[in-house]
């Protein structure tokens, strides 16, 4: 069914959920187009993200909740190569600087991985 009125969709309030290394879950307001890493960092959670999002350091490693793995855009070859350098990589590992916030992943849940904490 078409409503014919889809042009002016209001900007949706987006959020992501992040579990810190103590196991505490944080709900963070997020802006479409931002990198998940940037949202985590800007809310003051501890993430090293040494290269600032250039896919060059693997210190923004997160584990994506199983229910969200299929919803996010697949990893590029570049991301997969860089993830090889991160410790304790799992099937659901991703670099959070390579995931862009969008309405499709509103509510995304990730866990900060070991090795992504700042020194
Ligand atoms: Fe360096 Fe993500 S911030 S790879």
C-alpha cells in the first residue's frame, strides 16, 4: 500500500546500546551517519580508536549482539584484514568505526571488546 506521503519523514530519534567492560549497558543517543565508534567515544565510554576511524588500528573492536549481526552492513575486505590484528576476535566481531548509524540499526547492541580500552 502506498500512502503517497513518504517524502517528509521526520528525523527519527536513534540510539545504540553499548555494554562496557564491567558489563553495564548504556543507551546512547545517536545521529544518523555517525560512526558507532564516534557515538561511543562522544558519550565518554572508554574506547581507544587510535586511528580516529580510518580502519587502520583495530582498537575500536566490538562484539555485535547476535540479533544485529545480519542487520548491519557487511564488513569490507579492509575491515576483515584489520580485524585480524585485534585480540580475541569472534564471529560477531566488528570495527565500530566501520558501522554507520542508520534507522535500520536503531537499537543496535554492541559490547566493547578487550584491547579497545585506552592506555
Ligand atoms: Fe582505528 Fe576503528 S578507530 S580501526
